[in-house]
């Protein structure tokens, strides 16, 4: 009943808003703008029996545009999908957005849910070739399917400038929880919300919350993050924790964090380091894994670069693993 009320309320707002703005001139040309990117790379795993090869090849095509002053749309397809055994092209994102008022919009379709910050940005902008353990294991799993940091649902986005150099934003989403390109398997909806503050000197702090169900029962997750981008420095830290219902047994509680910093020593030349740690269940012993990652990159332009990563694994669950090196080339076009 609660879900019906929320969706109905948003629908009424859209209808009223549309009726008020009826007659506004539409866009002269609402055909899509095309964009996309390519990533190609080579991985070398020094672990005995590790797989070495050109394992990070992917390509995405994006079409986006605006129908009129209020309605916009976005489509994204990954032409080479290495995220699963099925390597055929996969439809990643598709949504219609409607501006309800200044700085307030509603979006319906399939897209990234607003949990965390590392996973929410584009892969092309990641400072390290692989996501942190906590992002992959918690943010990547939300709901009954997961795997692509995306789901189908309805989202309200709002922002407000409080004063010079300080603004607040929020994103609230109801989603199926069944992952991408699938129908819902029950009548319940999962909830994801994010609240953040943007401040002077390129600082941002915020948090996310998820409540829903997985295949075994109730599931919840929370997240806190900090970002600093200024004077050639990009520093970022994030902590995530989840609680999974385990039936008559004790709840499963995974938790982890990462912290990284990069610095642009010379225009286009960047280097940095990340430490991340994750426990698959803090209620049990010997469930930890950690990793130190180093990166260096040359940025030809925004989202177009060559990047070298080195990962040194540690922790109980990483026992027996040796360092891992990845060389990746990225190019974006629009």
C-alpha cells in the first residue's frame, strides 16, 4: 500500500506539472546525441595458475537527448559484456526523466541505484581498474540479483543551494530488486536513498541506505563516504555495511571500507594509492581480505587515458594470492 501511495503521488505531480506547462514549445530537434567509450587492457596475475590475457575489453554506446524543456531520456548498451558468462551485448540503462520543478526531477526506467559513490560514477572515471571489495560485494549485490549496480524503478532527485559554497542533494528510489532486464518476482519493492552535502574546495560528504529483500529474507545496507577534489588531489573514502537475514541462524553481516588518494604531478600525469579491506561476515573469524593498490596514469583528456594498476592482496581469504598488474587504455567519444 505504501508503494502504491508513493508512485501515485509522483504520477499526480507529473500530470499537474505537465498541465501547467502545456503548450510550451518542444525542442526543435529531439534526436539523440550519441556517445560511448572503449576500454581495452591486459591483466597479468603472478599467482601460480593465474589467468593472464587481454581480459578487460568492453565497449558501450550511449544515446541521450531532451524531448522538450522538461522531458529527457537516456539509453546505454554494453556491446561487449564481460560481467557474466554470457558475453552477448546487454542493455544496461534506459530511463525517461521529467523535471517536476527547479532542481527536482522524477526518473523511471532502469539505471544505477544511488548507493555509495565509487559504484555510482562511470567506470571510465574509476581511478583503479577494479572496484573495492566492499563496493563489489555490498553495493553490487543489492536485491535478489545484482551484479551491474543497476535495477528498474522510480527515482526522485532533488537539490538545494543553502548558501554560497554549500548545497544539499538527495536521491530516493523504489526498485524491483531483481536486477537488470528482468520482471519483478514479487509485489514488494526495495528502497534506496542517498543524502549528501557539497561544499567549498571540492569537498563532498554523504551516505546511503538500502532496505529490501534478497532470496533468503530481509536485507539492509548503509554507507558513508567522503570526497575531496582540489589542487590536483583526489581523495576518497567509503565505508559500507550490510545485514542479511539468515533464517534461524545468526545474521550475516559483511562490512568493509576503502581509502585512496591520487595526485596530478604534472598536467595529465597522475599517480595514487588505495587501501581496502572487507570482511564477508564480521560475526565469524577469518573472513577478512585486504589489498593495497597502486596506480599511475596519463590523461589525454577527460575519460581518455592510459592507466597502469598494481594490486597486492593480503588477508585470510587472499592467502596464496600474489600481486596482480593491469594495463588499460580508455577512450571516450561524444
